[in-house]
C-alpha cells in the first residue's frame, strides 16, 4: 500500500461537486483529511493523506487533475527557516506527530516534513518565526 500527503486546491466551480467522494469510490482510495478550508464561491483547499495501490493513486490523481484540481505535495506547504531558529525546542512540545524533534547529538532542531500534518501548533509556540504555513 502506497501513501501520499497532498494539498488539493479546488477552483470555485468545483466546490459543490462530489470530486473527493468520486476519488474515494472510483479509485478505491483511503482518504485521511488532515485539514480543509472551503468557502463558497472561493478556492477550496484540502490537505489529505491518500492510501492505496500505486496504480490507484496514480489514476486517482490523474482524475483530480482532469477535473481541474491542482495537486501539490504537502511538503511545499510548511516551511522551516533554519536561519531564524535558535533551537530553543519550544515547538517540539506541541508537535503531535514528531515532525519537529531534537537531534540527540547536536541538540539542534530537526524538521521532518513527511511527518507534518499542518496543525500549525508550532507557529504559536515559536517566538522567532522559524516556522511558516503556506496553507
């Protein structure tokens, strides 16, 4: 089973269409919604983790793009600015997925975007603005 964390950006014309429901049913994919912002007559955005066979994932993502949905990897949505970070590790206490950890030897902060679910808890915890959400 393959997994991908993705950001789906829906144009306003698709907000009322069952595109995500079709993705699940037609391509036998499991969808774990991590975050969503959908407003009538505006662009909608969903952060989700998709699971399924590699073939199903590929076909499902092609379907989404054919419908006019922009599909981007999640990694592009959260940014870590190492030059702003003083490695105080305040953010590690609020990170529910261990995307932010401390390197055991150097005692410096390590950001692993593959574990990040865009909860944005780190934004409030960091007094130096070392994390930024592009969501």
